[in-house]
């Protein structure tokens, strides 16, 4: 059964969740020279995965984040769980 487009739309809370991941942004933004994310990043990411996993997909969409002036290095972002 296919999902309707409205069922796949991100909730407005996804931008709030992006702001809550601010400790991760310095690591995942393109051009970052950090070798590891700031310490609070991991609990913030874990909280997002637990509370709003659908927002993680939205936040990993380069077009969605670019609209807000955030250029995410997807390779670094995908390494965050490690």
C-alpha cells in the first residue's frame, strides 16, 4: 500500500528538532574541520531518533536544510551514530 503525499510530509516540529541538534551542526556542516561532534550532540541525536525519527529523514534532505542556509556534509552526518 502506497502512502499518500500528505502522510509523508514532515511536521513543523522538524525545524525545532533541527535547532535542538545545534551541537551536531558544527560537526556536520560542510567545511567543518572538527574531528568529532561536541559532547552534547549524541544525546541530542538519540533524543531525536526516539521522539521524532521521521524528522531525521527530513533533516537529511539537503534541499530542506539548504532552504535555511545550512549546508550539511551528508558523509559526516551519516557517521554520527558512530
